[in-house]
C-alpha cells in the first residue's frame, strides 16, 4: 500500500510534501536497461532506448526533434536553441521508450520515476513538452509531477517535426497523415500509460495504487478521450480549459477574422480594448464587487452601439466598429438564426497573443493560425486559402469540420462507464478564456448531466468549476484563478478519501515575484460566487456560493 499523504498546498504547483519520504530500497539498483527491457517485453512494439539514473537535481532537455528551427520562434517562451535546464528535481530514473503501434506510428514515451515515490502515477497529455516548467501552467507536467513524488510520463504521439502547423502533412509527398493525427489526438495515450505503469512497477516492485491525468486545452480534450476510450486507465482526471468538441472549437477560432474581413474592418487593438473595458464598466458588480472583471457565468447585455462616436487613440468608434464587435461577441449562426458556436463573452481580452483575434498590424488583418491550421487539416490542403470563408458560408465550413473530424472531437459526454468503475473527474474552465470559450465546458457538462441522470447524479463523480477572471491554461488573469495544486488536491481527496469538492480556492499571484495577492472561492456549476457584503475582498472567506442568475 502507498504511504498516506495529506494533500496540502504549499504553492501553485506543490501539494505533496516529499521532504521526509525515503527512497524505496533497491529502486536505484533496478534503474537499469535489462530490468526495464524485461518489464516492457510483453508490450508489443516497444524498444527501450535509454535508462538513466539522475541524482544531479538537474535535467537538461535535449533539443526535441519536433522543435522550431534554429532562430525560429520559441517554445514555452524560450528560443528553441536555448531551452533552459530544469532544476530542483529529486533523484529519479529516466526511461525513454519508442513505441510503434499497429498503425505504424512510432511515439517516443518518456517516463520519470522518483526513487522516493508517493505510490501514484500522474501524467499530463500527449505532447506536453518536458521544458514546460512553470508553476502557473494548469497541467501535471513531468517536473511538477516528479517534485510531488509521482511516477510520471509523457508521449510525443509521433509528432517530431519542425513545422509548427503543417506537421500532419508528409513533408515529401504532401499527403495528409491521418494515422499520425489519430495517434496525437488520442491513440498514444493508452500505450503511454501502459508503459509508464510497467516501468514504475519494475523500479519500485509494485504497481501504482492510484493513477491520475491532469491536462489543459487540447490536453483537456485528451482527458475526456481517456475517460471514454480507456476508462480503466485512470482513477482520477483533471480536465482544464478543455478543447473538447475540438471540431467545433477550432473552426470557431476563425469567426472574428472572418467577420472583420467580410466587413472590411480589421479593428486595431485600441478600439478592441475600448469595447472590452466598456462592457466591464457596464456589467461589473453583479457579484457584489466592482473589481474590473465579470463573474464567469454572469450575463452582460452591453450594446456596442453605445460607444459610437467616442474617440480612441485609433480614431472614433464607428457604426461599423460597433457592428463588427456585436457579431464577434454574438458568435456564428446558421442562416435560420440557430447558434453554431459561442461568441466570446464581452469583457474577455481575446486579442491577447495566441488568442482568437490576432491584432491587425498596419491595417492588415492577420488570420488566427490555429484555426487556419485546422481548416488545412479538414481540407487536406496545406495551401488552403481561408479567405474563401465568409459569414454567409461559415455554417458550411463548420459542418464540414464536424463531419471530417468527429472522430477526433471528444464530443461524447457519456462518461457513465468511467463513473461505474469508480472514477472521478474535475472539470475547470477559465471564465475569461480567450481561446476556448468557457461556455464550451458548460455545454459539455450539461450533456454529461443528461447521460448521468441529472445534476445530482453527475455531481457524484464529475463537477465543473468556472473561475471568474481567469485566463486560458496559465494563471495570470485579473481574477483569482485555479492552479494545478488546487485541482489535484481536490481530485485526490475525492478519489482517495471520498471527499467531494464543495468549492475550490482560486488564487492570484504576482507572476514576477510569486507573491500570493488574493484568493476567491469557485463553486461547482451552476452555483456562482458572490461577495458576502463584508470582509476583505481579497480573502476567499468573504464570499459565498449562490444559485445562478436568471438568463437575461
């Protein structure tokens, strides 16, 4: 049996104190290639590439095969040729395995097993780079998992290509590699888990008692894939800011660019920001405070036309600007008025780097590149010209995406098999997510409730938390957001002590100094957070959870 731990947060990515935990006797001696090869011999398609005992406290990630070319762009904020070392690591056994599936796709699986072990497996998603070592990313990365005593693993899913967006096309023939996309989207998850459990068992002489997966964005989509395709792999899942319903979410990213191009109005950042601030000024305070951001589930019916004529640094707000903003906030609709996809909530800064609207430069509209990548995949055409998409034919392209990518979409909200074998899943979403609208997770959870037989039955194994003022995948929004330690502490207590989370505590940190600045509770959907009317607004104890507001 594993050592009993109290899951208690000591930082945004620290929640298990391993300081007094001794190394498993003989674990270092079993960190050898012959022993690991024997352990994975029964897993078809495996080849152990290396086994290394690391007691230096430092890991220098190699320049990965899939990274950007020299001098081209960055990975996790660092130039591809300047990936910094990962430090403050406990002693561990590093195993690198190549796995070739029945589809012929070869993935590289990296397994890190700490010598002082908490008895559990904890992984992030396929293609979560080793060099992502930030306490504010909402995923169980290898460094974060290792420091908390987990055996952990990562897989590249077969993606080892210097082309950032066109890697799904064969570099020589130009043919679309559907098997590679399938491996990356979901197929590589189960082999990664099987390999990780075998390696961990070999090093420690016993298998993990509990297994967890915690990932964000596309990784959140993969969490749902794990629950539906291999429900026995994990005991607990943390699904963050998820791109579930992928085939809809990615094509939806193009909507703002399509609107601005159709109207001939690529609005500059100054005007976009004025609309954002005005929406907040109009609707802020429903939660009992005027704090500069809107409650995640609170309505906002601000009319963009109310700003027409107002001066900005980029000129006056025009009728055309107001109509452009209205359409972007409203989101795409069918010709009969039926909503296709969610617009971004008023007040969300969705033109931030990497978000839905690339800020126009010198009056030229820049297309949202992730959405463009997706349409290249849908059309199987690496030279696809996005300007053929208009507001009038958007529904045709939307339907084409759904039809072509249903297999990869993770749109199945029936998680009853995962429930029936005792699994628990915590969903969370940033209220001010400017990449994947938080309403996407709300809609998915509503459908999950239908399959489960209602909200009460769904809440017995799955709960959703939508955080006010939080940003996509990384902490740093104006509101206290959820972090990996918060999510994992709640999830592990639920799985291992049957203590369901009645609230999660959001935290806002100064990202430069690491100082904790404010806390605020996040309650399970559909309850919302409200200031009690007294107490420090920066203290979570000053808030209560109430029923959601009536729709506008």
